[in-house]
C-alpha cells in the first residue's frame, strides 16, 4: 500500500478520474493535494471547484514544473499523456509516478478481472460484470474506463471481493504493481496513433495488463490478433485462447453456428449464435472472452449462459435504432477507429450506406477502401475530414459530403438499393459533437424524425 501520511500529492488532470482521486485523498493525512489541469478555472467542472473549498489546491492553465518537484506522489489521469520530463523528475528525485488505476489498486485487496482491447472492451466489461453480478451480487463492482473511476470504489461502503475493470492503454502506461486475477486482451489494432508513435508502442502499453502476472493468474488472448504470438511469449501467466474464425485445440471458438469449448480435441457445445441477441463476430469474441473468464472464476456456467443470452448490447455499438423509408438504421457511433468499422461492415450482407468521418487522429482509411464489399453502395462523408474521405473513396463508389448529422441521415436514406444505413465513423466526434454518445443520439434523432 502507498504511504500517504504527510505526503504532497500532485494529481495531473482534473477530469472525472482526477477529481475522484482527490476526493479519496481528503482526510487521509496527506500534507497537500494539488489538482492540476491545462484548462482555465472557468472551464473546470463544478466538482473540481468544490474541492478547492475543501483545501485542494487547483492549478490551472498548465502543469507547472515546480509542482512535480514539490510532489512526493504524482497521479496521472488517463487522458494525460506521460511526458518524458515527468518520468525523469520522478526517477531522479525518487518520486512515485503512477496512473489512477495503479494508485487505486494499492488500496484494495479484491480480485480483479481486467479487460482491455482496441475495440469491444466496454461491451465485454459490461457483460462480464452482469454475469458476475447475477451470481455474486454486491460482492462485485464495476469500474475503470467505462466511466466509473477506480477510486470511486474505494469510497463506497463495504469491501467487494471482485472488481471488473475496463482498462485503456492510457491507464496501462503507468502500471507498477497492478496484477489482475484474470486479464483479457480482446484485440490490438490501429488506434490512438496521435498519442503513440508506433503500433508497437501502443501494443506494449496494452501488454502492461499482464506485466506482473505469474502462473497463478490467467491471461485470455484472441488467437486471431496479430500481436497474440508475441504477447504469448512475453507473458508468465497461464494463457487461454479464443477464436471467432478458426478451431482452437485447447480453448474456445466459434464454428459458424455454435460456441465450442475444446479440451485436448474433445469438443463441448456451449450454446448457439441463434440463442443470443448480440450480432457480429466481433461480439462473438466478446462473448467467448466472458464465458472463458467465467469458467476460470468457477462461476456457474448455466447461469453465465443465461445472462449472455439475455444481453442485448450497449448503446452506440451497432445498436438498431429503427426503420425509415424501409431502411434499417444502426448506430455504431462508438466505432471510432478503422478496425471497428471493418467489424461493423462485416456484420451486414445487404445493401448498405455508411456514414463515415469526424475529427482526424492520424486515420488511415486504406483498410476500409480495400475491404469494401459490393453491398456497400455509398459513403456519406461527415465532418471535418469529409473532403479527405471523398478523395480516397470516390474512385470506388459514390461519396456524398455532409456538414451536419441531419444532412448525413437525409443523404443516406436516399441512396438507392440499400437496406441498411450505418453510422460507423472511424473518427473522433469532437468536430461537431460533445462526444460519441452525443453523435449517436443526434443520428437517432434524425432517423426517428425521418421515420415519423
């Protein structure tokens, strides 16, 4: 456990995670709490401003070097990239530099199920939590990148026996001793290359999820992911594999109709794809990771399967919105990278119009261009990078540019020969919207307006 008595703690980032860490530290004998952010004070949330009244020092409009020198403990919020000079200060002056997940994990002895991946981690984390909650009740908590800071759990009454945590690469960058009982890496594909210099660097951040595991802990990996072989060789934990595309001799796989557990070549049918509400092979990967983790935790399998079969997914993840002009409309606003779009497109076989675009983050659209099936009839290019999208895709199929979601939905519903309109943007939402949820809600609003 981290010693707090008499320490000065610098929290870098005054968002949800930073505020939660500051609240936890109040009344725990620390000498001083500094909550630092690049925003001006007028732009901070009310919760951060309230902390100032309780003795927390607010540092705004930039992170001062002097604060790093003054602090004994430096807690990084996940949205703040680690600067090399901060690492150097921490090393030179023997300061503790950790992320919010690492910090919180030091104060809890619950068993942790940690789930990461470029795509699918929110769905898988939620499903895993629902499986465990159905059998363990209040003994399990949900936390992490899903929107519930880990420090929030520390301030709740009662001590959970298990925590299911969604953990991003950003949160994994500053891991020191964090060691989950079960770690899951769903996939590692191109994303966040505005933060990481290379895919290798991004994959290395993800690999920190199993860095401290040994043979007594479990690591679940996707056999179809290109980084799985290297991660298998790196990990000291007990490794388990799943695949949505091929048979696995020892592990779990999908055979085109059924989910199978294979042990030494002996096959056991678990349940069929037709019995669950989730669609698409990417979701089948999420399902297999969760049933495998459930088995490793020795939960009742029949109970776990019942939860899986009743789980209908999350908002903004290939969510069926309704029909307009006889066209089925799906919201995949959470699809903020190329791989997510490829998986969404693979879900549908009928004629389709795709709404694509948003704020640029070093996106290479070539994989989408190369993978387009004849069933994709048109692209509606939306937002800041719509001209770039037009220049890439117009050589292959009709591309219509839209400056607003209302215009994008209107254009999409007029494309001849389609049965599906899909919002799966492959980009961040901050050009036109508050976040991906706001983007999805706007899509839904104009679809329902057209259907009325």
